[in-house]
């Protein structure tokens, strides 16, 4: 599956953005999708994830209450709505997919390491100015 992330940009602190991750090549419906980010000089970190069957979402602590992930399997697209953006949210954001048709929700929520994911988009830059 090929992933295309989009929606990044330059915003001010407190603003909102919605990132999209469009999949092509095969149906998205059996994939757990994660959002990761990588700031300059830092390791890639997990931000949010969404399961494919029950649409369960989960987030890293620093974005809870501000970011919301959703998906539309019919459109083969996953979204990350980011509200109340902070300068520390500045990073390249990546979406990634893990083929997991039999995974439990608990297993999906535990899969937050980049190595757990099979396919990656090219990344979209989010810059938040103070």
C-alpha cells in the first residue's frame, strides 16, 4: 500500500491543522494506521493511532485532548486533527500502516514503535510559530 500524507503548513501557536493520509494500492481496511513525528535532531516518535475494525484511537500523552485521529475506510483515508498547536509540535509528520487483520485492539495500542509498521508516507511538515 502506498501512503500520501498532506495538510502540513506554517501556523501560529493555538491554531489548528488537519493532516490527511490517503492510501492507494489496496484497501486500507485491514491496517492499523499510526501517526508519527520527527523534529530536527530527535528520534521519530509515536503521536496517534487508530485501529481498523473498531476505530479505537490512542495518543501519546503530549497530544491527548488536542489531537484527534479518524478514518474513512471507504475513502481509504485517515485524518489527524490537531488543535491548540504548540511550538513543540513542530516536526515532520508521517503516517504509517501496519497490516494487521487479526490484531486485537490491545495489541494495536501497544504497537507504537516505528519498526512495528510496514508502510510509510513521505511526511508533511508542520511548523508552529510562537
